[in-house]
């Protein structure tokens, strides 16, 4: 479930309430305990309250569906997973009660122009390295490792044909088995400090400076650099539209939940910071290249809440 109402720390109960209920329907403590696994939090108490809010939202929506006599028609997802009756009822309720406008081409193009960097393929680097290990917190080992790394660097700078041999002899990375080769790597595949250094290294010869990271010191050779390319608008339009519509949908659901909560007698928990129901997963994943919020729960994709720019 994805949070859709802003959390206010002062609104969180300081301890677990004795009972959570929605219009007299009690949420069993055992159900809250089972739901906790779906809510990462800094403390067990925070996880408990997040789970309680999620189940209170679910009951709020199920009660509204009962009032509207909505009959469940469970759908089967592409992987063969079938919705539960409760999931189907909530999906049908929100499909009926929450509508959002389609994102037209002009709106999508404006978003594209404002966020061009998000619609660009990643740079690729063909890299080999030799790692002399030293944890950043171990100052003595760090100093010794730097001396060792500088000696190895001098050796390969004087004879670059020795790079693979030196990698096998000195590198602490498993890539030593293939002469230090990391193959082709792109954004997010290495630690940020190593990734940042790659953009400043000219392809071809061994880089004349050590590259320090949290793991130690690296002797680096970039064989090839393939610059990323911007995607054309036509290739990005569908994902942008899905992203914008998903954002609008989450705003509309937040407003709908606020309306229902204002009419209900909710005890033992506040719905501020409440998560959106885990329904309509297939329709509400934004699919935007710039979205990092889509998460997997078992085999089912949860809806995301990207921020429109």
C-alpha cells in the first residue's frame, strides 16, 4: 500500500490504542499483526499504526461498497493470481466513485519538455578494475591500502599489458577471475562514488589516479563509453500519460477517503498518513521511466504515487 495522506508526527498516537474501529466494526489486533509485515517503519509502534490505518481504510471502503450494493467480480492477473473478493469490491468501488481526466498529448508534451533528463537512456561503460580493499572506517588499513594501490598503479601504468595479471594477483573483487573485467555497467550498478568517477575517465588507457570508494582503492581502465541518448517524445508519451493519470488518481482517492472519513466514526487510529488500498494494481502503476516508487508485494505490483513535476 502507498501512503496518500501526508503524515504528521504529532498526529501519531504515542502508544497502541486498546481498540481500533470504524463505525463500530472492530479491527482485530490479530489482523493488524498480520498486516504489519507490509509496512516498513523505523519502530514497531510506527509499523503497528501504519498497519492499523491501512486496515481502517480498507474497512471504510468496504463499508461504502456495502452501502452501494457493489458485488465482487474478482479479476485474474497476468501471472494467474486471482483477486480476493475484498480486493475486487474495493477496485469496483474506486472505479465507480473516482474518475480522473485522461492526459492529453499537449499535457504530456509539457511534462516531457520539463523533464527531459528523465527520458534519456543511461550511459554505458565497459570497465575493468583492480580493488585494493580497505573499509572507510579503518584509517590504518586505509593508509596501508593506498600505499599498496599506488604501487600496483605504477606497475600497470608502466606496462598496461600487466593489468589482467595484476588484477588476478591483487584485486579483492570477484572480477579478478576474469582479469578485473566488470563488463558493461550502467547507472546504479556500482556505488555512487565509483559511478561518479567513471564519467571523468577517458576511455582507453589505465586511469592515472586511484579511485577511492567505501570499499577501498580502485585502479580503473575504461575500454569504452557509450553515451546515453534522449528518447523521442513519441516513445515516452504513453508512459508519461500513465504517470500523470496515476498521480491524478491518487489525489482523487485521497480526497474521496477524506470525504468518507469525515462521515465515519473512526476510533483508536487517525487516518492521517493512511495508505491507499492495495487494489487496481494493474491499472494504477504509473510505468513512467522516472518513477522509482513502484514496489512488488509478492507477485503483485502495487500502485505507485509518483510526484508530478
